[in-house]
């Protein structure tokens, strides 16, 4: 990513946030040789797949048994789909909480549980403040430490909208150091 930084529209908040998130993720995975974990994303995909499964089942059932006969099954599938969408909303709001990267610091001996690093961020609409939070959960003790910072977006993009990877890496390394140096 450092050799070919992305170029984004500086007025598009989602593009700015996504570019910064990708850079933070890249720093965590390359500078510290962490291994990315996809468990949160997999959970979201499973919930979505179950919801789509209800929709497909309703479609097939209605094709096999046209409307008057399929009314009960259709109602159950429609309600189940909306329940699953409620579960998905709860999952993304309460469990993911803006986490875009989960990185594992593998134990060298492979005996102790891995340390888990979570990176989460937010960038409000029409705002130039990027809120970044790093959280470490120690594998052995289960205790957590975290640090957060608020960064001004314009410090990480040049006039053309190209990401300044070095500036992002410097802030992530500083925040990572803050987390590691905190006492439990």
C-alpha cells in the first residue's frame, strides 16, 4: 500500500474513512506481523446467509405451491427474514462496534492463547475528525487495554486526495505503543 497509496475524493467522507481504515489495517498486519482474524465478518455473513436462505426457501415454496397454498410458509419466511435483519443490526451495533480489523498476535510457542488486537474507527458525516481506537485483549489473562485518538483527516491526504501512508503509519505506531505501555 505504501508504494501505491489510494487516491480518493477528498469530499467523500466514506472514501476517506475507508482509505484510512485500510491503511491502519495494513500497518497492523505488516509492521507487527499479526495475523488477521475474520470471525466478526464471518458472523455477519452467516446471519445474512440465513436471512437470504429464508427468502430463497419462500421463493421456491411459492413456485412449487402457488399463492393461496403458500400463504403460511410465506408469512413465516417474511417474519423470519425481518427477525434475522434485526439480529444483524444488533450484531453490527453491539458486537462489531465499528471494528474493521481484528489481528492476532500469535504466541510463539503456540501454548498460550493469542493476544487479540481490534481496530475500530468512526468519521461522522460532514466532519473532518477521524476517531481511531486500538484495543488489545491479552490472551493469557483476558484483560484488555485500549487507547484512542482523534485525528484530523486533512493531515493524511495531499491536495490531490492521495493518502499519505507514512503519516498514518506514524500515528498507528504511536497509538500501538500507547496501548502496549499501559498498565492493566
